[in-house]
C-alpha cells in the first residue's frame, strides 16, 4: 500500500505502477481484483515468493520512492488441507497467514520532508491513524459499547479487517527506538500496541465437510449423538 494505492509486488516490473482495486465479496471477503496468486508446495517455495515480492518492492522504490519506509507491505499465505476418512467423508480445512510490514509513523518536522515525500509521509501517518482508530473502536465494542468500526476509512484497514476484527488470531510486533529524539514516536507506538492487546478475537475452525449422501447422513447422526451426550453431562 503506497499513497493509499495498492500494488501487486508479484506482477512483472513493467506492471508495478498499475494499482489494484479493493473489492468485497460475500464468499471471498475483502480481496484485490487482479492480484496474482502463486501455488507453493513447501516452505522453500513460500520463501522464494516472499523474496520475489521484496525484490520487486526494492525495484519499485527506485522508480517511485516506494521504499519500506514509504509503504505498507502485506504477504498472505493461504493453507488448505483435505482429510478423507475411510467412509468417504472429506474434511477441508482452510486458513490464512497474513504477514504485514507497517511503515513507521514520522514527524514531518524531523524528516524535513517536502513535495512528494511530504505527501508520502502524510499518507503513511493517515493510514496509521485510521488503523489506530479502528483498534480504539474495536476495544470499545469489546467493552460492550455499540459503535461503528471504520474499516473502510483506509485501504490498509479494509484489507486487514479480518486480521483485527474477524475470525483470527493476531500477533503484533512493535519496533521502537532507544533514542531520546524518538521519544514521542516510541510512546505513540507503545500506546498503539497496548490498544491492540485489548482486542479479543474469537478464532473458530474453518472446516467444510463433503462426501456422499450416506457419509454425510452418518456424520450428522454422529454429531447429534455428541450433542445429546453433552446435554446429558451438563444436566
């Protein structure tokens, strides 16, 4: 995400300047139209794709100033497993690992930014402000307050909606500086992390079951039996 525009870092170098459109679908959720997806079979393949995107990010930074400090980067790894039982029942489990590298907040006075760099810094700070507001409203909702969570105020927060407010487990690593000159940025980052810690996501298993009619009926009977046993134990 650069200047509130989203680019595909796995696309050819000559296409890196073409922004993608963020859309929402009832089945896909939030997605990027035209985003390239690469099938991998092991961790080495996944690392290769990650390095490819990182290298393209560096190439793009030469042409468009889209360096790591000027943009946010998102790497999504989708995992699906299929387990088939002896009675022909297939259980499909799916999950996503979303790795996010957020650009750091910057004081424009300290960076002496001007022109395009000033615009970039403003966009970074604005998207991080939107993310901070989303976290604040999620914490308020966790405490029982009825409020609207403004995920759509920024493309970054819209893309990360499931990571912060959906069916997920989220881990945040905050990078701070020991320098006294960065005291305000350090305090801001720690307050941001403290707010994120107060969010309580409720992750559930993403599992679909498919098979023959007979096997599905048998599975329904088994689940009903487990429910009856649980009801008897609770009573």
